[in-house]
C-alpha cells in the first residue's frame, strides 16, 4: 500500500470509528476527496441508518428514506407508516428546492361536523383516540416517491435497516417508557400486544420486536406504494379500522397521493428562508414573524422589549394561521400577500409598547412535544433534507389494525372540529381548516433551510403549535451570527400563539426581571412544567467546508458528521480532518452516536 493510500485509509478508519483526531496533509493530486455529510435525528439508530446509507453511496434523499423508516420502528410514539409529514428537499445539482407533502388526508366519508354531538358540541377526545381519529397515512407513499424520484438506491436498500430493527427489536429508552406509561390507556389490544407485551410498560432496555411491522415494511420494500395502499396490507388496514368503528374505505388508500409543492420563501436581513408550504402553516407563519421583526434591531434591544416585540409578532402571525390557513387544494390562500414585506409593515403599525390583547385584533372566531419527529440530512454533494414527520399525539390514535404492526395517527385533531373551539394544542381555526373529505389538516410542522452567502442550515423540531416559534428563535440566532447548532438547539424557548392570550416559556427561559418587564407591558406569562421540543439541526459553512450537527439535549437523539469520499467535492478537499464528539448523556450511547459532532478541517 502506498503511503498516500495508507494515510487516507487511516483517516477513514478514524472517522468510521468515532472520535479521533487526524492531522495529515492530503497530497494535492490524491484522487479520493473527503467532503462532509451529516445526519441529525431523534434516535441514534435512525441516525446510524442514515449514515450507513450515505456511506454506501446513497444521497441525502436515500438517507432520508432510511432515517424515516428507522424512526417509524424505533420511535413509534413520534411518527410512522400510519402517519405523514413534510420533506423539504434541496438538490445541489440544479439548486431545486421542493417540498414533498406526505401529509395525511381526511377519509372520503369524513364530514365537517363528525366530531360534534347532536347539539353541535365537540365530543371530547373523539378526534384524538381510536380509529375515527385517524386520517389516511402519507408517509409510506412519500418514502416510495422520494426513493423513486430523488434517490440513487433501490427503496429496498433504504428500508433494510428499519426492517431489521423491527424484526430483531430495539431497546426501550426512558422517553419511550415514560410515554408508554402516559398513553397506554388508549391502546387497542393489538397495540398493547406489541408495546405492553407483559401487560405493563416494558423495563428500560427491554427489547421491543415488531414482526408484523417488519412484514408491512417488506411489502413496501417489495412493491413500492402498492405494498401499502393496495393488496393484503391495505385489506388489513381497512378491515381493522372498520371493525374498530372507523370510516376508512379502499378508495381512500387507493386515491392517496403525495403532492410536490413549492416551498415558502422569505428573507430576514441577509438570510434566505426556505420553509414548509401549506397545508403546513409553518413557512407562512415563520416568514410573517421574521418580516415583522425586521422592523427592529433586535440584537441591540434589552430583554423585556425584545421579547415583547417577538411575542407581538408571534401573536399576529398565529392569528393569520387561525383565520386564513388550510389545505391549499381546498381553500384559496394568499401566501404571497401574507409573506410580503408590505403586509408585515401594516401588521407592525398596530404594535405598541404594550401587549395588544388578542381579542382586540378583530377576532372573527368564536371562543376562545414529545411526539412527532424531525431529522436533517446533508450529503457530500450538498443535497439536503429537513423533514418533520408525525402521527400527532404520542402513539397517535393508539389504534393498530390487526396484523399490520402499524399504529394509526390522530391527525384529524389538527383540523378545526368547530370554528373557534381549540384542538389539543389550544389552536383555534375557522372554515379554512374545517374538515372535508380528502382534505389535509393544517399543520405547524416547519422543516426549514436557512442560507447566507457563507452558510446553510437545515433544521426543524416537533412540538405541536410551538414548532414554528422554536424554529423562529433558532432562525433569529442564525441570522444574528450564531453558527453553532448545539447552541441553537439548546437555547431556552418561549412562545405565544394568539389564543390563549399568554406567553408560554420553558423553566428559566425568561429571567425574573424580563418577566416583570413583560407583565408591566400587560402580558400574561406562564411557565411550562417541562422543557419542550426536540430540534435536529445541521450547519454547513460553505467557505471552510466545516459541517456541524446537533441533536436537542431535551431528547435522546444523535447527530453525526462523517467524511465521505466524493469525486466532485463540493468544496476544496478537506486537507486534514478532526472528528470530535461532545460527552454522551447516556451510558448506552456509543461514540458514533454522540449528540453533537463537528467535522472540520484543521488549519
Ligand atoms: O402537524 C402538526 O402540526 C402536528 N400534528 C404536530 C404534532 C406535534 O408536533 C406533537 N409534538 N409534540
């Protein structure tokens, strides 16, 4: 072996083996070039599935399929084949930004008043528990679509790790155990048999095996979308739902289609913002808030004033969410107007030094995170994915049709069951988000890319209605110069969503003096019992080639940066490499699964 080749082998072995530092010069004429790639997700096994696909020559889109499928198995409370989500993609070859909309659709037999009683009152939990709460899943179709249209590898390759984890089992984590305790009462017998095999929530580290889910994944792997939406799996889904009192029909599955949509775009200072389009409210609300906030020099402001203006922008943008946003295939939405700078100036004109009561904003409505998942992927060519996937509440509706292993979502609760009546996240809505057959419920999921001349970030988080303000706070940090994703995913959070008219904040997020200042301005501020969100973020410095990735310390996820050989490196080759990981938070986390990693050239 030549000296040159031996040196490169050493570099790669170090990268593959986890934390190590290498300092050696790459000969200028050496053909193998290293370029950095990264995956950040809510579970170490899902991150590893994505990294393995990248190492085997898959692109970011193949890795996204692998990560999604693995999360469906090892994070069953957050997302899965019984749910849906939004995949924001950037293709480096031609600069395409697109959003694959794999959001669930209401069954064709759904009706606007289906969760109301004879007196027109919303029936508590009817849109949350059991098969009547489940919309038609979109994730399986989205995975097949992304693999076929954007991937390089066969779908079967990208699903292999998930199938293996479903069959061999995965270890119960603290978060899974805690959520099983909380939600076990809604499980039907088939779901209980999988997740509560002994009758009680499993012990930490106990293995959960899902052989029926493995078979359903295999059907998808063998037959593409038809493996789920037609044939034996579809039959089992329909008969299980109908037997449980649900309203799915064969036609619902046969007619499900993903839709590719143009992402919402905006700017804040020198940052390009690319984010989720309707039927997510995420991009519109995010860009509206940023547009309003551009009218102040936030970094120069003291905390109470700064938080006050942020909250007033949140209030106004969430009001528009409630009034105007829904499925664009059903309701006309003036996205361009809502995200325009001129509209923001009008909104800002109503902001004063005091809190504006939400009720004073011309309200035409009556009345008043540990679930879902996000991951980010960057490959060595600069392709990237930010995807937020959901089955809504933890473990969705708790309903698993017999012999499928598929836990169904309760995404129907994201519709407005009645104008002005709040859903599980306290969100209100009007006719734009009313239930209709085949309609997609309005979402808050906000997978986002942020770009400046020198840097690119891919980020997102679960957290229901709070998703958009979490992404806002990270986007502001990025725009004001922060480049360390670990700092951005960790930062304390606060939130306002128009109604209820109060600021929510994480314990310790607002200092006592700030709180006092906000209350003087007329705000009501209530601390959350717990911290919230589970942000997964990658930042790529285009000038230096440094890639950093971070997984939210509130969760159990893992971020990993890897150096991959590439024929056409995106940037001048990495001369030397250093892989470093932060200390692990749990004893079972191996160095490869460190929560935060950065791989950067040594100068
Ligand atoms: O699409 C939405 O907005 C919700 N179904 C997301 C739910 C969620 O993030 C739950 N996490 N805590």
